[in-house]
C-alpha cells in the first residue's frame, strides 16, 4: 500500500501549489461565511466548506508524507540492517496512522452530511 501511495504522491506532487491555493480559498470562504453571511447561508454552506477544507488537509498530508523515493539501501553491517528495520517499522506505523486519520475523516463526513 505504501508503494501505491508513493506512486500517486509523486505524480500529484507538482500540483501542490494548486492544492495550497484551494486550502487558502477555503479558509477565506469560511471566514467570510462566519463574518458576513446570513445564518441561512451559513447553515447551507459552512458544513460543506469545512468538510472540503478537512479533505484538502488530509490530501496534503498524504501528498507530503508519501512523496519522494522510499528506496532502502543495501545493508552490509549490522547497524545498517538495524537502521533499515527501524525505518521500515516507522513507515508501517505512519501508514497505520494515516489510515486511521482517513477513517476518522470519513466518519466525520458521514456524520456531518447525515448519511
């Protein structure tokens, strides 16, 4: 799974500025809605814009976490082997953490949209 995420993160990494601009626009829209919009407008669009921001932040987390080459070097000494095992363990823990955050975002999405 990490190889698949690494592949997609490397393909989408050049578009990160576009995603940054979407995050900034989403934050500005939320502040505008909270400050100047009517309650009916807030009730209709604020949940959707908060969910959009949450998904963009999750996507940016995935993009920056799994971007780059993840090749381990050939281990010759016992210390290099220990280091490679430690790096692999940390990558697996990171994958589990990202998976749990993704499940939490799905849960929040379904609860907020009343699905």
